[in-house]
């Protein structure tokens, strides 16, 4: 799985870190511990990033969804 954050140029470095981790499913508390921030700072950064209007596009390969068997993947490559 890959994340593409559209509008990332509008976000600060810390906002990008928080957005990436939030969009990957990490909780506010885990992000706070990982980045050495308070949970309220993480929430503030995330809300500020949302107000700047970023978009996240998730690219998931077909094989991770179980859509293609091994023989079909070889044909498609």
C-alpha cells in the first residue's frame, strides 16, 4: 500500500508526519509517543492540516486484495 498526499506542499513537516500516521490508522496517543508530542499537539496538527484541504490517495495493489492469482499476475507484467 502506498499513500499519496495531495496538497502536501501546503502542510508543514510535522503536519505531514501526523497526517501520514493518522491515515495509516495510528491513534493520536501512538502518534504522540512516536513523535514526542502531546496528544493535544497531535490533534491540533491534524485539525490544522485538515483545514488546509489535503487529500489522501491510497494505492493498493490488486494482489493484496486477492483479485489475481499467480498466473494472472505473470500475464499482466
